[in-house]
């Protein structure tokens, strides 16, 4: 194929001179082929030629003939490692500062891209590959498959498959392409596979849309909070609160006492569940209706009861206070949930300390600025043996109180971290 043709080779690091010579010959009327290994548009000569054409304002016509990039040839030998989103990074710092290369490595690792690595090693670059490994290990499992392909398609071709933790500089050189798998990539029968997603578990498929959305939301929340020193019960309640409010600080605000989640879940599922009493009707509307009906739960708010109106008027107290007094008379062992009125929570504390109420548990999440923190402190320090969930500080709300009850009702879903039954 080369008979009768002029061959020009400028060698490594003289690509610009080679391009200039190609333009000179083409502008003199000759047909010129500039050869790059792989695909000329991928770390090859094509971008340089197009830049030079613009710089010279040359009328020479350029045609880029597609080839097969080393990462695609390597992928074919390795199995199917590029089955999902991927990127490529060149480790050569001849034309790109290492600081920028490292930023690209971090971005690829954090974004869970399958990553093809070109030019991983040279005589002058002996440490960068180990730095890349270190950065990827911060984001990927040590068992992540890594494909090592050297001189693909040539006589001395060599293909290896190793774990990320075992990657070493002795395994690569300038003729090597690495392919680092993402979090789903696996090895099988000596090959490397990154699933596209066609196989989806039946369990996930059977979930209704609402539950799938809630599960995805929980996964997102877990990526943004620290639960390393938290109990599963705390994490479960905090996830529900954050899911409802989009307020990540609630992970710090939530406090559980006396195994409240486990204790109340057992009572609610024991066959004769205690009544749930709320300070305002908005809390009752947020409790998962299907679960409540399944368990035969009575959920009551006395705020609009005519007896409460009369009592509040006669005694010059708030209706929420009067509602709690009436609730305690009828259901002294109820689960009490507060999402609005600190005066109602203070009233319950008085009744407990006077021996008139023995709640099964309390959700203390009143919200606001007047006596809100004080009401929670009164319950925490005045009734220290009571199973309770606190949203400390001024935060809380009817939606938060309701979602805490939903977290307790769904405690059986916590171990598998699969929320949203009935949604």
C-alpha cells in the first residue's frame, strides 16, 4: 500500500512539524494522508490539523476517516466494560497541567463514570497512576474491576483483568489503555461487564411509582448526611423528616429516647393499638391512611370538639390545651403527637406529672418561637422515662409530626431500607 508513495515520519513530540509539512504538501497540490493510530479524532492528529487549517486560513480540504480508538478495541477484548456512561482521561501532562488532570480524575470518580485512561505511564511520569488509583479508591470499591490492555491488535497484545486495589505501575506503559469500572461493573469468566440496566430486579419492578420515588429520595438523602454514629432508628426517623422537609439539618435535630421507635411499633402492631391523639388536625391528615386502616388505628384530634370550645372559653386556656385535657380523660394511655402547639405539649407534661396521664409515647415536634423549645425541655427533663421523639429547637411542624408517626409505623421496612409500603 505504500509503494510509490512518499513517507514522512517526524517521530514523537513533533506533531506540529508533521502537520505543517502535511499542509505544505497538500497546498502544493498533493493528496496527503496523515496517519494516527486508533481514531485520529481521539488524542490524535485530527484536532491539530483542523486548528492549523483555521490558523493558516488554508483552502486544503480535510476529511477525517474514522478509526477504532484504543478504548473501544480494548473494551471489545475485555468483554463489555463500556456498557453505560463512560469518559476518557489522558494522563499525559505534556500539554495539560497535572492540576487540571487531577480535577478530571476526581470528577470522573465521583460521577461514577466507567473511565478509560490513556497514556497512564512513561519514563518521566511514574507516580501519577498511583495517584489516580488513590483518588478512585476514595469513591470506588477496592474490588472494582480494572481492564489493562496493551498493544491491542498487535502481535504482542496483552490483556489483563485486576482489582482496583491491586493496580500497580508495573502493569502499564505508554502503549497501555486502562478501563476502570463503575460501581455496577463486575467480572465474569475473565471478562468485564458494565450493565446497561436491562436486567432490573422483580422486587424493584413491582414497586409502585410513589414507592420508587421515595426510595430514590432516601438514597439521595443518605448521600448527603452522616449517619455513621447514629442508630438505625434515628436514621430511619431522620430520613422521613428530611424527605418531608428537604431540611438536612433535621438529622442533627431529631432525638429519640427510651427505644421509642421499637416500643411504639410493637404496641401499634400488637392487635389492640393505642389511640393516636394529635394537637391539630393537620397531623392526622399526614398519617398514612392505608396503614392506619390495616391496623384499625383510631386517630383523634379534639381541637374542633364542642366540649373543647366550651372548656377553653370557661377556663381561659387555648383550645389545644383544652383538647389535651379532654383527650387525657378519655385516652390517658394514647400516643400523643404534637406538630404545632407548644401549649398543648406543656399541658400534657403537667397532666403526666400529676399522675393523670400515662402516654404510651410522645412525638414532640411543635414549631414556632414562643415556648417551643421550653415545651420540649419540659417533656425531656420532666418525664425522662417516657418513650419520645423530639425535634429539638424551634423546628417541627404538623407534617414533621405526621412523618415521624409514619416512620414508626413502617419500622419493619428500615432494615432493608425500603420505605413506602402502600404508596
